[in-house]
C-alpha cells in the first residue's frame, strides 16, 4: 500500500523530526512569500508556462508514477469512483496543461488599486490588493489539484504548501518535482511551492498551528477532512462543507422552464456540489407541474423521494416514488436521486432552504418579480438564482477565469473563489510629515 | 466579587443547562439574523437612535450598576488602569451616545451592488453586499464595547451575541437590557442582540463550536483571550493580536519630520496598538539624526532601549539609555518606552520589521521615492506609511465613520474594520430559463 508515512520514516526517526521538517517548510514558505509578493507578472507567467511545458515533456514519466498509485489503490480495494479520481488520463493531462496556459493569460490581481481616501490633513490612504502570503492546501485523491493549486497560488503571488492524499502520493511527488523545477528555471524561490513529503496526520497537526508563518488553509475533500482541519487549525480556514441545493417551483412558474431547470440542475452532472438535491413545488402548482416534471426526472433515471402531498399526486399519475424521511431534506445525494416536497408559500420554501440547505446555490422558477425578489433577498446562500439552473455556480461561469474552489463560509470569500479571492489587501498611506494631534 | 458564573448558578444547576442556554441563544440569533438581513435602514437607524436616547434617560441607573462593578473591582484589587477602563464616566457616556448617533447617520452598507457580470448565455450575475449573519463578540473590561458593538452589528444587518468580561458584569447587564428595549420598541427582533448572562468559560466553549448558527467571532482583549478563542473556535475568527509598530528613519529623511513623526507615533497615546514600539535609523543618518530624535523622546519621558551602535552615539552625546535585548524588538510596551536600532540599509529595516513586527502599522520617513516604494511594497503590514505617523491606523481616520476593531489577520478584513468589513456578499443570478449544457 502507498503510504507516505512509511516512506518518510525511512528518512527520519521520530515525530520531532517531522515537526522540525514542517516548521522548516513553513519558515521557508514565509520567506518565499515575501519575495513572491513583489515579483512582476511576467516572471510568474513564465514559471506557469514552464510548468505546462514540463508536464507535456514528462507525460510518460508521470503516467508511470500514476500507474504505481493506481496499482496500489486497486490492491487496497479502492472503489472505482476513487480509482477514477486518481487516474491521470490524457483528458486530465490536457486539462491541466490548458488550465495552466489559461491562468498565465489571466490578469494579475496583485497591486490593483481598490480605493483611495483623501484624509483632511492632506495625505492619501490607498487600499491595494496584495497576496495573502502562505496558503496551505490540504486535499484528497485528485492529483491534478497539485498542479492547479500551485499555479493559482503562484499567479496570485502566494507561496503554497500542498498536502495531498496518500492514494496519489507517487503522482503528486512527481508533479511537485516538476513544479519546483519550473520555479527554479524561472528564477523564482523554489520554496514558493512545497509539497509535504508524507501523509502522516501528525504533519497536519503541526502545520495547522503555524499561524505566524501560514495565513490561510484551504481544505478540499470530504467532510471528515474539512471538519478535522476546522477543529484543529489556529490558522484561518476557507472551507466548503457540502452542496445541498434546492430548486423551488413557484405557483407562477412556466412548466417548460421549470422542468428544464430542475432536470438540468439534477441530472446534467449529479456528482458535483452545485447539482440540485431538493425540489420544492408551490401547492398551487403541484397538480399542474409536478407530474410532468417528475416524469421528465424519472425518464433521466432519477429516483424521487417525496413527501405525502407529492406522493398522492404521483400515485394518481402512476409515477413511481419513494417516501422521503426527515434526513433526506438535508442529504447531499451527489447521485440521480432528488427529494421533493410541496410547500404552501414562497415563505415556507425560504424557511425550508435556510434550514436544510448548505448556503450554496438555490433557485426559484417564477414569472412573478415580487416573489423572485423576496426569494433572492431572503435565501441565505452564496448564490441565488431566478430562472437559471443552479449548475452555473463556478468560477469559470462567473467570469473569474479560474477557480480554486467554492466557499460556503461567509468571511473573506463566499461562493466561487478565483484569483482575487486568493488575495488580501493593504493600505498605503502617503503624506509629507502629518502627525496626529 | 462580581461573578456572572455564581449569578447564573442561581438560575440553573448544571453545565448542560448552560449548554442548552447558549444553543438556544445561538438559534434565536440565527432566526433574528435572517429577518435583520432585510430590514430597511430607517428601522435599524430608529433602533440605534432609541438606544442613544435610552442611554441618556438612564444615566443615573447605569452609574449605580457601574458603581457596583467598580466597588467589586476595588475589592478584588484590580489595577488602577483596569478600574479606569471599567468606569463609565460622563465623557464615556457622551462618547457612547454620540457614537450611536453617528452610526445612525452613516450609509447602510447592506444591499450595495458591488459588481455585475453578464454571462454569454444572456443572464446576469450581480455581486451584492449582505450581512455576515450572526457575529459573536467576546471582550474584556470596557463596558462601552457592549453598546458600540451592538450598534455596529445592527447597522450592518448582523445579529450579535455579546460576551463581556466579569469585571463589568453589572454594567453590561444593564446596558444590554436597554439595547433589548430599544430593539423591541423599534419593531426589531429582540434576539438581534443578546448578552450572555454569565462569564463562565464553559459558555464560551459551547459558543465557539456553534458554526451552524454563528458565522464570525471577534475577540477583543488581551492576547490570552484571543489565543483561547483562536484555538477553540470552529467558527471563523477575526482577530487582533498586538501592535508592534516601527518607524524607520531613512538616510534621506529630513530631521525635523523624522523627529516629529517618531515623537508623535511614540508619545501621543502610548497605550494604543498603533503607537510605535521600535525605531530604526539608517546608519548614514545615525550620527546626524539619532541624537536630536533621542533628546526629543527623552524630553517626553521616553525610556530608550538601544542596540550597541545607538548606545555609542547616545553615550557620546550624553543621552541616557538602557541596553536592548533580543526580546525587546518584539515587545509591545504600550508605554513610554521605545527600542532603537541602527540598520545598514532599507532592506535590513524591511527584514527586521517583517520579522519582529506584528503586521500592523509601520512607517518610513524619507525624501527618496524609490526607497519609500520599496518599503511600502515590501513591508507585510496592514498599513504602511510614508512620511506620516503610524497613529492614523483607525477606522475614523480612514473615513469609515466607525470602527469595530483592527484586524491583524489577512483574510476577510485587514486593518481597521468598519461597517463594510462587517459584511459578506452573495451572488444574485437573474435569467430566463438558462440551463448548463
């Protein structure tokens, strides 16, 4: 079995060594971040494009390393879904390479002047975008995350410390080596991107307390990992728990639009966080709309888990269903399953979503602007849709040009996170001798 | 001795009751926050102005409660500085009342449209400012924080849960009662501002894990409290550790401006976080500038803790000093004491500040624009000054009209935090049936 911990033990002998290694990495990342904050865009882009060309040049070598992980994963009995996530096939290679080229072409977010305030005493206070500093990324099986995150952090002037999952350890190590090579060849500090050479959780325990060196932690993976990070980190964390998204069909909804949006939100890519998990239908539209929408869903292979009112309607129309239980309203199926409930008003729909949803993406379908406005204002989610599918919550669709993830937090970044969301700001104050009286 | 814990024990009998109380408060705050997010500005302002008038009407009553805290504080042997912070004198009353009126007159940050993106498929994505939700404020002895924070959170549409220090328990309880009365009289949910009726730390342990109800924690007080909160909270925290601010006198600095700024930054209000704690002088300006600046500081009663090079110069000029040790460079004196060091270059000054400073506020005094630019870009602090005193880092000076604190974090808010920094954002997406293909 692939186990970075075991590998690492060959090099060191005690936890104190691991502790020292992580601290050394964090100190070096901090040093690198201070340099990186003032590196011109061209130099960062050169390094990113070099990463892309190194990936192209080393496809065969990387496939060999990836094969080691896949073999070990099969031996360890990983599910086919997990093995699929682990695999660096041609499509994923191309997407990493194209992604790198695209990020190189994006505008550099650093140094943008955001606001200027003229103080009555005659000096100026300018708010300027700057990198966050050192970002720790903790992720699970997809090895392409190594390259994607390294590149997004670099472009936004941040040093990064990457800690991947044990399943992808060989692939990640090989990818990280190429990243370091690209940095060195481009004259950038090679500690600007560092990969933790072990998957021992003790390394995480050390890392998550280094709040003097590391300014932000982004965990990407299952809820267990994210909760572990949130509970153990003294460094601010930007996280994404889950995506329990709802589509609400108002009484004033056109049937065709309603069905198109629900079917798209549920079935176009069911395993992603912006797919719909719940469908609410206004009581006055239940008889007219629910049977047709339910039929369209069933045709796409969707299992319906429904409340009593919906059940009666579906029964009458000969549509098969299962009975929903309380837990279903808060379940992220990530599969061809949807929970359905009839509600008596838009207010009830809003209360339902604010209770059971995950503050991610929710949609109303209606021709009534007043109802839509109430919904858009009252739903406490990062993205609220009126007559649009929830599937658009995504950094690329939002025009960011790239995405490092989606935040379900409300501090710093909410919703899709692009390059700007990987930045902080500072105030530059310029005067000619002003003092406070 | 004033002890909220003891008071609370009269009402309940076990930690589970305290646990249940805190959870109930958090649930009610969450409910209130959903309402508050859509309350018009006029109604919020009405409540804030009512708070101001209730304070005016109840000065005598509040002074009686404050006297209880002061008496208990004296019995408990609190320092005169702590007793001073505790006291609600006329000046502080007026400042609370004036502060409330000023916040009522400020522009409401909620609902401002921040950006709009037109998606190629013909729908719009609008980024709109919204409240954070529920904010927990954990603070120490100053009772005016109760009113200041309640008002700032309310104006920005946030529900708040306040937990004050045990020394001010009677005063805080009386103030909180008036806040609740003002909310009720203005037709706002009275759980929009809640005061925790105990200072038992067990309440904090419960509170800091309620990440489903509470979206942000702001600790205000000593480093011990802030570290406790950062280590125990699963809710995102915005914090302010300390203010170790440095003034650097470049070789190209005018002597008068240099001395004015150093003296102002050190002595105008030494006990605040934006006062200077370190002075660095370029070696080429040490002989010409240091003696005069040192004399000006000594005249103001400042103790100088200096490195060897400075010591030699001061000795020659008959100026008394103490020898600095390594720990002094990272010490926040909050008093008439300053550490002084001669450095050989601007780069050395930058490295010193990035190592020993607290990323708060740092200044360069120079007539050389290139050196100033290098300094402003390279210092990793929330506010960097060129020829201006560090004492201006403050929400009022920055034109925010109010301030809930200063963040030394880099996520979400950095530097002074006003009403906008108490907000998050959401995306409103409006279309006519668009689905993802």
